């Protein structure tokens, strides 16, 4: 149980440290869930805004609203994480 509390604390601390100038991590959804194989856990969906982390040449071509969506299903000691990219504009081809 102590590990689980520590893990949640460190994830929260890291998210807070990465948030500056209105960017960083936005928690979209955070709720308990039950997995048929692993039992009770926590589902979290986050948006990680990355525009300020890009080099200046990339910021010139990437939309201002640039983020990665992370969906995570956490059930100690296992975590499933699914990242996806969203740019706020139609995809480039």
C-alpha cells in the first residue's frame, strides 16, 4: 500500500514540475475502475502540452495547441499506458 501511495505522489509531483507558462499536464479524467483480471485500479487520462518543449524551428510549423494524450490504467504493481498525439489541426501528409 505504501508503494502505491508513493507512486501516485511521484506521478503528481512530476506533472506539477512539468507545468509552466500555462502548459504542462492537464488531467482530463481520473477515476477508479475494475479490471476482470487484475482487480481494482485507477484510470487516468492526461494531456501533456509540449509546444514550449519544442525547438524554435519546430514551433514555427507545429500548431500552438500541441499535446500528447496519455491514457493509463494503473493497478499495482501493473500499469498499461497508451499514448496518442493530437495537434489541434488536420493531420499532415
